[in-house]
C-alpha cells in the first residue's frame, strides 16, 4: 500500500538529528534533505517529471557549491553551467562551519523550490530546517554560526536568482497551456485522456528552457522516427504491431518491470526522483563522503534536467501520435495499455532519455559493471530489483514503456541514445582541481 504523506513525513522528521545528540555526518544531513524532497515531489501536484528534474538540478548545484566553497580540492561550477556567474566567496581569514553552510543553503533552496507544496509539506520543511539547524549549530561559536548560515543563504540566493529566467520558474495550470494549436493531420499527437485539462499537451514550451550543461541543445537532437504510415508492412505499422502483440502476450516479469519503472506523478517520486533514490542508496551503502555525494547529486541533477529539456524539444518537434491512438484505429480497437498514456507526444520516450542520461552520469561516477539493488519502491509494495550495471537498469526502464503500451521501439532506443549524448555533457564538468 502506498504511504500516506503525513505518515511519511512524520517518519522522516523522527529520523532527523536532535540538538545535543550525536552529530550525523555531513552526507547524512544532505541526504536528509533529499529524503524529504523525494516525498515533497510525490505529493506536490505541479511536480511532473520535467518540473521535478529542474528542482533536483538546482538543489544539486546548491549543495555542491556549498561544499565546494570550503573544500580547496573542489572547483566551482560557475562558468561551466550555462549563465552561472561566480558565486559569493567566503571572507578570507574568518571561521566558517562547513555543516552549517550546507544546512543553511539547502534549507533556503528547498523552501523556495517547494514553496507551492501543501500545508503538511510546509510544516515538514520548517521542522527539517529547525531540527537540522539545531544539530549543525551544536558546539559552534555563535559568531561563526551566524556567519556560516548567512553565507549559506547567500549562496542559495545566488542560485535561486540564476534560476528565475531559465524558462521553467513559473508553472501555471499544472503545466497545461491555456491555448495550443493541435495539428490536425495523420500521425500527429491527439489527446489520449478524457480529463478536460489534458486535452492540450503538458509543458509544450519546456524544450525551450535554458539547458544547464550546454549552450545549444541541438547537439543532442535525434533523427526522425520511422515515417508515419498506415500501410501494413511499413516500418511504422510494424512498430505499432509490436506494441500491440507485446501488450497481449505480457509475461508476469514484463508486467512487473512496467510497474516498477512507471513512476507516475503523485504516486511516486517521479522518474528523476527514482534515479536520485538509486544514487543515494549507493552513497549510503558505501558510506560515501560529503564531497563525493555532492558531486554525484550535482552531475545527476543537471544531467537529468537537461535530458527532459532535450526530450521535450524533440517531442514537440516530431509531435508523434501515441500507440493507443494508432493501434485502436488500425490494429485492435479494444487495445488497452497496461499503463496510463501520458498527455504529450510520443517520440522520444522521456523515461529512456532520462535513464540514458542518468546511467551515463552514474557509470562515470561509480564505474562500468557497477552492480546494485534498487529498493526505491519497497515501501510501496514493490520488491527491490538487482542490476549488474546502471546501463542494465536504464535499458530496463526504457523497455518498460513498450511493455506498458505507451511507446514504440524507436522512441525507446533513440531516447537512450539521446540521454547518452546529454549525460556526457554532465560528466564533462570539471569538479576537481
């Protein structure tokens, strides 16, 4: 059974370090904020996957810059990420507490990027800020604490200001446009839901947002999908027939795969949150240090955010019809996908592009052939799944959308390649001196 928001947040708050208790490691303090954010994403209506990926990116950059400001081995991302100007520096010769800097920076950032969450979420943010602030303050001289907290907030404010003109700062009507001209021609996307709000596609301008790791998103554009055709034997018809047959003949394992990676908004931490969860499970398992944790969260965050920008750019450039529309018209009028078809064009698969980017980043961070177990959905009643590598997980996440009946094979395979291209820009960031 899916966890209720209140019970989840109460459990999280009980797990926070208390003032006077044994201090948690810096990584655990950062991880606590991410654990809360994964729940906020799950329960904040406007946080569709692209919107969630944007928040994860800015949180990752904020946490990284807070850590890098006090670690001479780390290099700032200013001048590397698009339009990010140099950040405020610590005053030379004055004492700072690194944990207090990180805590203050993340507290300010979460409060801003989740300012539209509900009352329970707001109470959880306030409680997290208070509890972790008290823990970070333990044993720190008052003047050092005040200076450190002010500096952390200044770092966060610099990044928040940078975020405001990226194209994604304001999401109205849950991301659905008030006006949009649907193309009335064969092969183009048409609504697949009866929900009134979803008669127009989600976030049609998201592909115009400012990317994080590249100046021109066109460098990772895709070739077109197979040419639209209603002719039996054509490449397009064959792809649709494959989806129809796969849905009819789904095995229990394929069904489990589709449901494990579904990651629907409001029912999960969304696909980017799923990969954030995977990364934290590994960092926690291996007792990674703060610098490594901050590095992984920054690269993964910006890589996934760029993946959604690139994917959405391609989706609305190709504006391709969904399998359910084509199959019901030409192959099987009784066709029902296993999963709910999302309200936007088909090509490429967002799960595939995102997962390709995430696998690229995590492989660069942890290595080829890095095995792990993913327990992201255990609390939701889905057993953990083992994987021999990040790419094995990405490929499973991608094909899950074909099993679910909502994507053609070209969208799955080309999406992975687009993600690989985009993720490479995140791995190219220079974080070590």
